[in-house]
């Protein structure tokens, strides 16, 4: 998608491309546009296409994981993660979080809200159906939903009146309060979308009634927490919170989520967890919204599909949490060193950047790794030897113990946990990367307590996948051409369960425990062992559901969310919504960055109450022509004033 955006004091007029309504969205680049373009059928259709395309901007590159997961109980900075990755970690390594360095700045943007406003304003003139208006209103609500959670109150008036299409150059701005954003924009837009979107999207990956219902339920839930404010987290602009209203919104969240479960439309839970994330099964019936990519066309991919693949809206998020596994060397029969695990574009591997690493607490949240399939379906924890792609003449590598060998495709490195890691000896003199050895095993090992910023399980669930790789290494340096999954049918169960824990009246068979046990029962069913790469039929669902606590707590739900949604990009929002960020992520454990360092260290994060709102970007403050005192008031309290 090529588009031109003229920025006016941080409140922009988005001038976008034309598209035709077919089974797929056509993205037709244009060189210049005017606001009058929205008064044409091509203009409004082009605007809708731009709203879909914008998802690639929001969820491409490193930014969405850096802003949404770094600094939580799931991820910290990795070996190569300096600068912003350390800043967002909040542990003091990269300096303080400021309006000039926050990765959350990418969420602050009104260009596409104004695009939606333009579509809505001109809908009648061009004869736009209510279903297409509902698409624009959904996207407007979607943008506001994440901004209001990240920044507090944000402007509804972009220069021409609240929720009006702005065509003027305006260099002032007024922030609305959080209740105003929810009650004037988010709730009405999503309610309209639920009423008017179709059951099945008009295009592949298009918006649906039940998707709107999911975000309406999530919005009710977030607003209920905001109203209740159990830990007295400040908001800005200051306003009254009517805590007495919170129970009604928890009830609305529950009722709306249960309606989504009972009226699934084209969506459902996959039978097995790994199928949700298997590359060959992308765009499956559990995925309700995604930022799409393709391996066949750079324009529709949003970036290059070959080569280094970092242009445009390249999907490089998985790089950031992928450690530098190709540095592991083995020894061939002739005594020469060979790269044991070469870089390929197969799903367990891909390009490594080591910018972020999972905390040991995150890995330990997966408490039953042998029965709960979600650990196997989330991480690459067995690295099979792939040297054959570059050195096919090497028949085998010497194993970890004398007299053992590693054949092509055998495990070269395995991460082991709990009782299985007892007795590991880390041989820092003979094994590259200071890998460990267990008696009798040919593969090298690293224990869960030895996971470091340098070496850690990789991101199988969001690793690359292509159909045109052939028998070679494919395009391992290119951004992933897989879609980025943004909403899943399984979320209905978590929203309803969370609302039930907060006191919502429940329906028969849909208590918090019963809802979560639907998810846990699925987690106990196996059809394939991803890391061992072979079929495996087993059903531990009865054991997993029996182990579910009789009383579900918010902390238990957050544990389950990590097991279900690790690295999806929204963990910070879950922790901030429930006001558990400081409690759950204030300390974390991980070993260091040096080769062979497997000694765990506990780090402390400085998470203050004001951090529960991200700073308003410096670019917004600098672009406005307002008295300095007003600019200071525009910024969220607690952050230094930068202009």
C-alpha cells in the first residue's frame, strides 16, 4: 500500500489509495490525492483498503513486540537489545522512558482515524452501505481502543469537531477524558459494527460481526477495570471515575463475550493448539483478524519478499526474540568446525536478532511442559542440525559425549527443564556457546535455570513459513511473509472468565473455571510434537482440567494468557488493564550476555504508577503551536517535559 499523509501538528489528514471490492483487497498505488477523493466511490473504497493495510504498519517490524511485550513478565532485553529495548525493559539499563524514546509512540497517530472519519462523513453522498460504514467505524474504534489504554484520554476533535473529518491545518489540540473516548467513540462505533457487519467478511480476512463483538467485550472489560481502579492508578486528563458503574460493565463484557461464543459465525477453536500457529494452516478459523502478508508480491506484502526484507512494513517481529543459534558450531569427522544449525526460513528457525529474550519466570509459567501442548506449540526448544543445507558432504558431527555422534536432522541442542536439567555440566572450553552436557546424550543441552539473554528458546509460533523454499535454505533473511495474528476466537473465553472473576453473573456451564477449562482441555490434546517433528497422539485434557483451581483468580488467568498468547504482542495491555504490571513484572530472572554464562540473576524494574500511561510522543508536543504551560499539561504527568 502506497499512501501519502500530510501531517498537521500531529493531527493528520490521511490521503489514501483506491481499491475495488473483490474477494481480495486490491491495493492500487497513487501519487497524489485531495480530500475530495473521499467523495467518490473509489475514494471511500480506497480509504477502507488503507485501513486494512495500516494493520501492517502497526504490527510490522520490531515495534509491536517492543512496545507490547518488552518490560513485562514475558520478555526482557536480549544480547543485542540495546537502546530502546533496554529502555522499554524499565530496569535502568538504557535510561528512563521518555516522550522522545518510547516505542509506544507508534500507537499515537490520527491519520487513519481521520481516514475513517472521511469515509463516514461522505458515506451518504457516495451511497455507502451500513456494512461498509461499519468497517470504517470498527477501525476508528480499534485505533482509539489501544490509544486510550496506552495514553489515557486522547483527542476526539482533530480540528473540525468531535469525530468529524478534518481538512484544516490545525496546530492546537485538546485531549478528551477516558470516559468521553469510550462513551462517545469506542462503544458507539463497535455497537454499530456488531449490528451492521456481516457474519462472514466481504473479503478474505475482512471484518465480521463477531470480531466487532470481541472488541466490544474487550472494551467493556477494559473500561470496567478503569472505573474500578483497584490500585489507584492515575489517569489523564483528570476526571471523575464512577466506580459504582464498574460491575455493570463487567457484566456487559461477560454477556457480550458469551454471545460471541454462542454465535461463532465462521470462527471456532482449532482442535489442537499447534494448528493455530502452524504456518501451513495460517488464516485458520480461530484467527478473527490479522495483518496480512504474502510471499508472492512485494506490494501486497508491504515489503520485499526476497533478500534482506526490511523495507516498508516488513514482518520482522519474530527476529527480535530469536537468538543467534547459527553461532553454534559442531566438529566434523575430520576435526573441522561446521555451523551446526544454519539459518533457514523454516518455521523453527528464521533470522535471529536477539533483541529480546523470555524471562525464566515466563518459561516457568508453562508448568506442565510434557502434557500441556502449548509449550511445544509456542517455542523452538529443540534445535535440529541443519548443516546439510550448506555442507552436504559432512556425514555427522561429534556428539556432546565421547563416542556419540549427531547425524543430519538430529537434535543438536535441547533446552531441558525442571528434573530433566539436574546434573548438567557446562563445558565452556570445548562446546561453542558454553553449552551443557548430560551423561549419555549426544545432543548438547541448556537447562531452564541457565536460560540467558544470549541463548533461549526461540519463537516457533511466529517463525517464518514459505511454500516456495524448495530443498534449500530459502529466504531466511527476509521478513516473514506470514500474517500477524491480531485477534483469536479463544479470547472470548478469557474475556468472559475475567469478567466472571470480577463478579459478573454467569450462565450455566460458563463459570470462569468452566470457560478456562475449555481452553485447557484443548491444550491437553496432542496430534503432533512440533519440536520432535513427528505425529504424536495423546490426550491429557482430563488431567489438565482436573488440575485447574476450584477458584479462578486474575493471576491464574494471566498465567493462562501467557501459556496461550506468549509473544502475540499485547501482554503489556493485559497487565496494565488488570493493574498487575508492577506486581508481576517488577522482578525477573535471567542469565547474562557472555558466552557460557548460565548463572541466573534477579533484576528489578522501576515501574511507578505514572508509567501505567505511556508518554505522549515528543513529536506531538513539538508540532503544536500552544503556550508552553498548555503543552506541559498536554503531556502525561510524571514524564519530563520535552519539546
